[in-house]
């Protein structure tokens, strides 16, 4: 009975003071200083490896062949000029002869 009472008191003290019972600082040693760097380098190698495999798959599928010819196609498309504002195309702007139209 006395052991049960002592265990109950110890458990109540343990639960009443979790900050004291469970909180502690991580031990500082040579290995713990590199934990974040290890995680970052592992992640870099994993993602760069996946990207390299995806690049090789795209290369083998032919997505990077004849890029010079593919780039020229976009230049041949005629479309409206959305970027030049209307005021820049007014005749009055060009009337002073400073620029050729």
C-alpha cells in the first residue's frame, strides 16, 4: 500500500511538472552541430537526383531535339501587340521627327 502511494505521488509530481521532467536542452557535441546540414544536403541530393532522372527521361523522349527549329516557330506567329500602350502609337508622338516609325 505504501509503495502504491509513493508511486501515485511520484506520478502526480511527474505529470504536474512536465516542463521540469521532460524539458531539456539537446546535448551539444560534434555530431549534433551538423544535424541540420546533413538534412539539407540529403534533401538536395534527393531532389537533384529526381530532377536529373526526369531530365534524362525527357531527353530520351525527344523533348530537347531540334530546339533551334522549335524556337523559330514562336517568332512566326502574328498576334496583336498587347505590350505597347496606345499613347505610344499616336501620330502626335512621332510628329516632331525625332524617331522613325
